[in-house]
C-alpha cells in the first residue's frame, strides 16, 4: 500500500471563507488516506520516503461534477447558439458517432489523456446512449487512475431516431456489465425533455434496485423550461425528477440558473448537489446562475466544466468564470448579491464538490489522498509574492504545463 510524504507549500480549504496555507510543510499519506499536515514529520512516520517539491504549491484534487466526455471533440463549436438548437446541430450528431467503437475509443482516449493534465481527480461524466462505448469510457478513466461516476445517457423522445431508445433494458445491461472499481455507474436521464414519464419511472426503478447515484440537467434555459411545462404536469422542473425518486443526496443537477425558490427548497430538502457550470452558461447564452443565493441558503454546490458547452476541461477555468459571472450578476442583476470570493470558488472546486464522492477535496486527516502539485516557476514576476498570491495567479493564468504531479488515493497518476 502507498506510504509517502510530500513536502511543499500546502494550500487547503478550511471552510468557504478560508484557504489555509502551510509553508514548507509535510503532507502524509498512509494507504491512500491523508494523515494530516505537519511542520515536522512526526516520529511515527519517520522512515517513510519524502518527495520534496521545494517551493511548489500542493492543493487538494478537484472534482468536476458535470462533464460530457462524448462532446469533448467539438468543444469551441456552435457558441453562437442557444441550448436546444445547439443540441440538435452539434451534440446529437457528434454523439451518434459513438455507435462506431473505433471512433468512440479514439475520442475517449483523447478525453481521458487530456483530463490527466488538469487538476481534476474526481468527476461525474456523461457518455452517450451506447452501452459498449460507455463501458470503454469507464475503463479508460479507471486505467488512468480517476475515481468517480460515468453514465450511459437515456433518451426516448425529442432526439434523432439514431439516439432514441425504446426502454431502459440496454441501460440495465450496462449496469450489470460494469466491471470497473473506481469509476462506477450513475443513472443518467439526459433531461426531462428527452425522457418520457415511462422512461423516468423505469430509471427510478433502476436507481433504487442497484442503489445508484443520479446525474442530469435542470432549469438551464428558458425555452427548455417552457418545453418541460408543455410535456409534464408539474409546478416546477424538479418535480419531474422527484416524482420518480430521482432527487436525493446522491443526485447531481447541473445549472439551476432559473430555479424558483420552491425548486431550490425541494433540492435542499432532498440533499441534491448543484453543479455550477459558468462557462457553459455563458457560451450558449443560458444565463447567469445566482450562486451566492445557493451558498447563503446552504445548498450543496460544486463546480463543473460542462464540456462541450464549456470549452476548458480545467476547473481552474471554471473557477475564474465563476468569479466573473458572480461579479456580473451583482453588477447587472442584483446589487444585493455579493460576488463570490476566491476562497469560495476554491472551496467549491475542492471540498465542496468533493463531498459528493465522500471524504475528498481536503487534506484533513481521514480524507482520501488526492493532491495536485503546481509548478509556477515559469510565471515570472518583478516582486516577491505570497503563497496565496501565487495560487491565485496559477488559477487565473496557468495551463497544463503548470500541473507538475497528481495523486489520486495516494497513487501518482501524473
């Protein structure tokens, strides 16, 4: 089992309002679990190999709560469209290509390789309706050391014939055939407009039968919400999931831009996680999510890249977009809504989103040892910066070259 110690400048969230910084300190990993941060190596850990990263910065691994692995190939395309048109013209044709296993394997290997070069250690990924391709995605992610969930998408209406399913039988076969240990299945209705009541009912049955988490979309776009009301007898969008048992403390719902107070109250009562997707919300003109409202009301909130609505796999990008969007929301929509702070978005990317996967996203004793080592030596500056200042510059200005090493459950994967 893995027993090692990392030395460097360690940064981790205390809570939403604080980033704790430990200069030139030691981070202890025993059997894939963090034992804490120390100024000096405790006597019980003497003799364990130390990897000295010098002046580099070490942060907890980050959790991407919503990413479409199957859409990675066409990120940066169709950014002049709204959601429903974007799906018809871009998403559905691309996802149709995953019936070809050769194409699917190539696309998913590229996605998984590029994801290694980001600060992400945990993720919730959407695949497509194709069983074999989804199994390949799960194997590709596990092979590279990732932990998290992947979902075979379900659709039986408002989609092309080549993606339309008759029922959930293929999804149940996929669940039974999953053999990966660290990448587990998640029930994945694309969203209510693409799933009939009968399919949603059957997905709820699978969720209960196999004790699975759920991932989907909600209240992202005004036209989407109007379509939901035309298809379902609901007071608000979330009821369309809740009536089938698909809202609980193992559910991630992406977006929530236009969620009513009643909808947010129901999601909070059920313990649902909100995946904030700021870049995607801007790129396809969906809107600005009121994230300050979520945080202040005690909702569970994490960050997401939402590729290919988002163009950047790195959650550093999601952090910067979240800060910008909250500032614009404060300036243009509600001046009583304070903009997010750097400390808050760092928490959302690490401990906040990580809590969906259990004890991850922090260097507290007992947490899974997920760590990212950042090298900013190529980012020259005319004055001496504090560790906190350096961390902020890395988040805003770095690229894959600054990801020096990455550990997941104590295993070095990069």
